[in-house]
C-alpha cells in the first residue's frame, strides 16, 4: 500500500476546516514525497502509524482526504484535536505540509493564448500520431475501422466538451510539468524524482490540454498549446490503436477510450479490477481479452454490453459521490449510445 501512495498525487480537501488558531477554506495538494518527508520529521517514532492512518483515511482512487480523515491522522500522531493544544499542533502540521510543496517555474503561455481551436503556427514538427495510424484515421477501409473512428471521435468530443476543457498549467497536476522519462526536470536542467523532490529546486512547469500532457507524452509546451481538437483525436486514436483497445468488441470501446484519458495505466487498473486479473503492461492482450470473453459473453454467445459499462464505470468512480470524477464516471454509462448512433450515421446494419 505504501508503494501506491508513493505513486500518487495526494490531495487534502478542506471545505471548511477550523482549527484552534487557523481557518482554511480551500483545497491544498501535496505530493507523496512531501507528505512522507513531513510526517517523518513531524512525528519521528510514530511516523509509520501516522502514514498508515493517512492511507486508511484517504480515498484510494483519488488520494483525497477530508477534514475528519485529517483529524484522524493527527490523532494517530498524538495530536488530540478535541483539545486546544492538539488542534494547534494539527494546524501546525498542516502548515508544514503547505511549506514543503514543490516550487514551479512560471508558465510559458496563458489559456487565452492557447484556444481550443489550436495555434497551427506552434504545431510544426509536432507528431501526435504515427503515419500508419493517420492513414487509417483519414481513410478507414472496413466497417470495423469506420465504427472505431466514429466512436472515438464522439467519445473524445464528449470528454473535451464536458470535462477536459482546454489549455491549463496547474501545479497540482503532475502531467503539467516538463519531464524526461516521466520524471520532473528542474530549471537548472537536472532530472528529479517524484519520490524525493528537492525542496530547494524549482520544477519546470509545462502544460496540459484536452488531457494530453507535457510530462508523460514529453510534448513541448508549443505542441500542447498549439493543438486543436483534431490533433487531440489523432493522439487518442494513436493511443487506442497502439494499446490494443480496438481488440475489444466495438460495442464496449467508448468507456475504455474515455477512461484512458486519465492514463493508460489507470484503464489497465480498472480492467484488472472488474475482470479479476493481474495483467501487467498497458497494451491489451490475451490476459485481458480471455478474461473479458469469459465474463461478458453468455453461453449462447451474447455480449452483455450494459453489464460491462456498469462494471467499468463503477470501478473507475471515486468513493466520493460529490466528486466531479464520480459524476463523470457515472455519465460515461450513457456513452453506450455511441455504437448505435455510429451504425446509423454510417449506414451499417
């Protein structure tokens, strides 16, 4: 479980938190490296118990922890928030977490400079899709390829129009950084480690647009700023083909594509959860497909499409029903309509 927390971005969500001498009505974020370092320094011999309390009280899907959960963490460290002294100690712990957050460089562009329509002048030399996959996207030859393309376009449009928005460079999104090999680059050109960020250095801030990042994809800020919705569709078509999403029946690919926007590792986790598998890697293969066929085809060969939609959407949804990501996961169940819509639009029986 400790390995899990080290891999995540950890959020502390305080809607209205009142300590003895402190009031915070905002969302604060910390990376796990800062969290563990601060806990170790603050609680010394009780650090292990405090970390275990944090893991127990946080949402395992999002890393979020609410007010009561944070109080429980403080209590595990010996700070009883029911007393004035304990509340003050807990508030001081929160302040130390805030002080230990990583520093970031200034962004290169603003959202106003990077509209959804894209900035073609910045996209020269940017490769969002392989040559072969671009040929299939532009000229799908079979009914299957036509349906795959249609469903992907509808899915990406839905995600962008409702949730992914446009250009942003928020520091609480690890994907917004400049990276090499998935690791952050400091302003002095050296490469850091998410598990042990140097608090004395500043991380190069990049950008995210339509869920596509400067970190994990290692696109330049110019490329991300310059892309429009068409380039985003090219990118996600490339991801879907390269990661084997179209090996699944066409009827069920919409939620796989939609949830993969959160990351190819996340959709692997979602599938492992509902299929009861421990498949490794992010490229879909026999491990996932055999388990899928065994679970979602009836004895007479009928595909249980709605059951798959329900299962994967419920698996992806965070515990908090008030979360935007919970609403997004539940609304993804409605994307089942895209298959029939595309068949009708394409004149495919």
